[in-house]
């Protein structure tokens, strides 16, 4: 089962000292190399990880050997080192994931320049919204057309205002921490 690069980093970083069976090595995560994904990292190759849900199936294990596929568990320390280097090499496009409400310092730490990125995203959002409104003053949004619903312009504006407020609140929270 494919898993994202960010989830792989989270799993490799999270450790449960009271129960080793919950730790990273128990997940049987495999690395398949890098492949480009359309619209991701500007077309640059992205790491592909997957959970081996059939790790104990002898037939599948033998088939991998027959196909000369070396399938090994990934070590959490190697994954963390690789992820750190990959995040650093691609910091203009991505940053380490975080969980704002988590009590663990590793996951609750905001990425560097997060406030700046939020403000840039908000600015881009507002510009795109204005451009869209000018180009399509009376057309329903693509979500409305897909669902066949008619959402009033007032409700649409309330939703956009709420999303913008959340972006502003997040950027203020980051500014307060910086």
C-alpha cells in the first residue's frame, strides 16, 4: 500500500518507548526509489514508499526473489536521515509536516519560514479569487457544477472569508511563536 513521503517521515520519527511493536520497524515500510509525479515538486522525482502488508507471505517473498527484487525493511534512522536531506534539498516546495496541537515537540514545531509561506499563500489565494471573480462573475464554482448544487454568492463569500480568516489566524500564531 503506497504511503506518502510525509507519512513515512512521521512514522520514522514517532517512537513508542512503552511498546516496541508500535514503532517504525513494525510497519514493514519499503522504498521503491523516486519517480516524478505530475504537479508535484515541479516534475522532479518524488520518493515512493509503501507498506508491505504481505511481509509474512512466503509465496510473495519467493516471488520477489525470483524476480530479483530486493525487498527489505527500511530502518527508521536511515529514513529520517534521507527525509531530512530531501526536505532540505526541496525547501522551496515542501516542509516537514507538523501537528499544531500535538504535545510532542518534534511534531508541534512549525517549519522555518512558515509564517512567510502562509502570508504568500494567502496573498496568492486573494489574487486568484479576484481574478476568478473578474473572469467568471456569474458562473458557479467547479464544486457546485460537479455536485449540481447552487450555492448563493453570499454563502460562497462566507466560506472564502472563513478560509482566509483561518489562514490569517495561523499566520498570526506563527508570528507570535517567532
